[in-house]
C-alpha cells in the first residue's frame, strides 16, 4: 500500500485531470485506488467538484473530501470568510492513513500550489507529505515560465526533506511551441527530478472508456510500474 501526493506549480495546471489519469492507469494495472481531496473550494454544497470529475474520467469511485468552501480561495482563507471550521493537519494525515490501509494506492490531491495553506496553523500539502513520509508528484504547465515555477517547487520540497516523485505536464498541447519542446529536456536539468508524464490538452472531454484506455500511455512506463507495484 502506498500514498502519492499530487500537487502543482500553481492553480489551473491540470492537477485534477492528472490525478484522474493516474487513477485510471493504476486501476488498469489491477490496483485498488482511492482519491483523497482534503479541501475543495469554489464549489457550493451539492455541486459536482474535482472528485466527481475524477470519478467521471477514471471510473474510480473510492473518493474522500473532508471540507468544502464556496468561495474560490485558498482553503484557510475560504473557511475563515464564511465562518466554517478549518481543516486540521492531524485530520488530513489520519484520513490519508485510513485510506491507505484499505487500498493499494491512495492519491492525495492538493489545492493550488505546494505551499497553499489548507487549514489551522497554516499547514500545507507539503507538511502533509512530510508527516506521511511520501513523495509528491508535481503537475506543471508546458510552456514559457514553467522552468522557474518547477525549480522553485523542487527547492521547496527539498528544503522540507520531501521527495519529489517527478513532474507531469498537465496539458501538453497538440502543437507545442519552442519553449514547450525545450522544456522536455530542460525541466529535469533544472529540478533534479524526472519528467514522468505528459497528459494531452483537452482530454477531459473524453468519454470514460477512451480516457481510461489511453491514460497508461501518458506516463513513463517504468515509473508507472514502480508506482503500481
């Protein structure tokens, strides 16, 4: 059993679609998969959120969300603005460990970037990864500017003693420009971590069967096999 944290260099880089792709690929490899989203923001009660999208795309139905806040802000800010309880670090860690006891792989999707504050005392998804002693896979944009964002994220992980499990491009364009093409070689060089996947842009509109069938091909085979193993 294992836990993998999915974070990003920022918001809107494709974390949820990458999480769904990983869930589909791992399920195709015969593993039982859970997806855990500690905090969802910008979604009203009863509306489908990120976990509903993961289920739609991957078919994985074992999902857990601990808190939901209506305004599209960092979770701690969103909670305080509406007077709702903040998440606690202990509750997030405990929920992840509980899922880990019942599944082969648990994917924990963060909110926004690595250092976005999730709850009490300003804890972050990096803190959760450190407490669980598990790696973080980082979802990044494809084009110009992403090398700096990736290098900063890699440094932030290293400074806390958290292993970077690799980088995934969250929306690889059908016609990549020069910067995107160069980044394939440069990203591992500036971060010291491998590029382990490229998820094509626009795949979130796929039907479930098409998405799930294609997902394993979006990741480096050896890396995915190690994760599944």
